[in-house]
């Protein structure tokens, strides 16, 4: 039996809407704190979460819904960091911008996307391999360069930080802070 025309239209419209949404963030801040030899806690702060217009269409409500569905209520973080435990997520407003935070415990360096050849070698994180579309901004380690996009920390470092840039807001960007305020008012 064929689906009614309006049902097919609704499904088609929904697919276009979902495929056209574009969530992004201005920057991310990573803090790795080793609590064991190769285990620890990772905190990721998402600064200025925004929606990019689809042509001239504001899809911020749909993009905010995607945050709730995939990241706050869903399992996207578990997929991004297999092996992580004690995962906590939250959204909050800071300086008129929507921000997010993820904290998780990692049982191994690889679960946190870190690498150390042996315990006398520096701790390393590859920006290009680990994080799609992010560029290095700063860290408390040493950055290789654009040809060797790796952050190095001396062996024995227990707290490591990295800040990356993801996108620069422009006239096609819509802050998701208003959608957050609406959601927060009823939750």
C-alpha cells in the first residue's frame, strides 16, 4: 500500500530539513587530567554553539533539537569516545552565548585520543586526526606546526589543555542561545 501523498511530502521535507541542518561551534577547549597511569578525566567545553543558515532559512530550532537528541539525550559522545565511562553532558549560557560541556572518564590514552610511545616519551595528541575541521589555537604543551599538527607534553604531565577553533560566526550564523532559553524555561 502506498503512503498518502502528504505523508511522503512530510517525510521528504523532514529528510531535507535534517540533511540541511548545520551545527557548529566557534571553539572547543579540551582539558585532560590523568588520574592513573594511562587513565583520567576529559572535559570538553563547546564555546558559542551556533547554527548555520541553510541558504536564507533559519534552522536553529531544528539544530537545537539535534543537540538534545544526539548529545544530551542520545549516545553521540559514547560513539565519539568508545570506552569512555561516567559521561555527563550539560548546556549553559555564558556571556550571551550557548555553551556545552562534556565530562567523561577514560580508561586508556587511546580512548581519549592521546598517545604516548612509552612512559619516557612525550604525551601526544594529533589535532588533524582526532578532530575534524578543527585548527589549533593554544595549549599548555608544544605544538608541532601545520605540517605536523601534533601537541606534545613532557612525560609526567598530569594536566593537559588544548583550545581549537572550529568556525567563525558570520552573517549566516544564528546563535542557539534563544532556543536554549526557550527550552530551559520549560525544563
